């Protein structure tokens, strides 16, 4: 990976780490964590993965997005890859030592992180992801990492609603990597033209079974 990139200098890592710690979200420049070739490879691999249309999130939030699952993280279970070579190859690419090490430095972590869930979002015109909190899918999610795979789209801004400051609007483009805490609500505004595609993965220090508790309304009624 970083043969071509040189990855991140210590100063750049420190800058990104302090911005993430301070604001809860940071936008990493293209060709920093992923080369162009890697992005092209991920975009090729994702085209082989079947997709589902998602209109409801884990907490009943509203979405309109096509999702291709790469690694699943269901309540009560350990994370597991979706079967198939495309998902295994994407995870292998994400877990390359140097990328994991750079991310860990940006997270400011003293221990290893695992990828608990990974998926591709395909968003043609009219798509959006409603306001939600990632930690409601898994209380152990700490950071989500969002890699932009497409360039020709309009709209689709990523909006974060921090609890301690004004909302932040990001306009990610091809190759940028957005890292955000799973403790702030956020949304993806409607895509107006073109197709927005992103790889999204969720990192945690905890690698065991998903500790989310699902309320069973039927049982309580
Ligand atoms: Fe999210």
C-alpha cells in the first residue's frame, strides 16, 4: 500500500488525531489511507456483491439506500464475513498492517481495533440515509470509516450533529476518508444526480459477540 503513498508523516497523523479527538470527525485527504488502485479494486469487488434495498435502520430510522454486506455484526453474535471471495478480499485489503496501524494512530488508541461491520452503500438519485446513531446498531462501535468510491454525484453531503457544537457538513469526494465517532448522530443528505458509492466500516476494541439488546415489544405486550 504505502510503497506508493508513503502513508502519513508523524505530523499529519498528529493533526488528524487531534482533529478527531477535538471535533469527533475528521476528513482524510485522498491517497492517504488508500491508493487509487486500491479504490478501483474495491469498486470492482463490490460490483460482485448482491445488494439489498434498506429503508429502515436498526433503530427504526428511515433510509433509502442500497446496501451490499461485507461483514455482518448481528446482535448476540460475533462479527462474520459474508460468504464469497469479494467480501474476503475487501476485508483483507482493509486489514493490511500499515493501514490498520495508521488508523490506530489517528484513533489515538493504545490497543488493537477490529472491524466489526463492513458494507458498501450505493446511492442513486433520491437516496438518503436518515439521521441515526451508529452506536444503536452496536454499543461497542467507536469509529466509522467512510471511504468514497465514486466521483460523479451531486448532493449526498455527510452531516454530523455533535452534542457539543454546531452541525458539520462534509462534502466527501473520490478517495476521501471520513472518520467519525459513533457517538454523534449523522445523516447523508439526498443524492440529486449521479451515483454516490462508499465503503463503510465500523471499528471497535471489542471483538466478541454484539452486546446490543433488542427490545422485544411483542414479548412485553
Ligand atoms: Fe452511520
